[in-house]
């Protein structure tokens, strides 16, 4: 019977630096991709905010009030008021 012993992988300084550089490279690429997805959304929100403020600025400064409604009365059969609105 052959005895199998697990082999230990030795890490060298060069291999560790390569893994570290690869980690930072992939992280930077992911950051650029996420920023590319977020920038159009932020631009659209800015455009909507600007359009909203422009519409708000075009409102008249003195809003006209409509005339008040006339008073209504509900009368019973004898002509006496039941309710007034």
C-alpha cells in the first residue's frame, strides 16, 4: 500500500504579489463597471431635478383664488332650514 501524504503548496513572494496585483486589478475593473452603470442614473436624476425646478419657476407668483361658493340651505317641507353648507 502506498501512503499518500498531502502535498503542501509553497507560496512564494512572487506568487503572492501576483495574486495581490490581480485582486487590485479585478477590483478596479469592477469599480469602473459599477461607475459606468451609476453615472447615467445620476445624470437622469439631475436632468429631472432641473426640469422640475424650471417648471416651478414658471408658476405665477400670485395665484388667483376662485370666488367662494354660495351658501346652500336645505329646507324641510314647512320651509324651515335643516342644514346649511
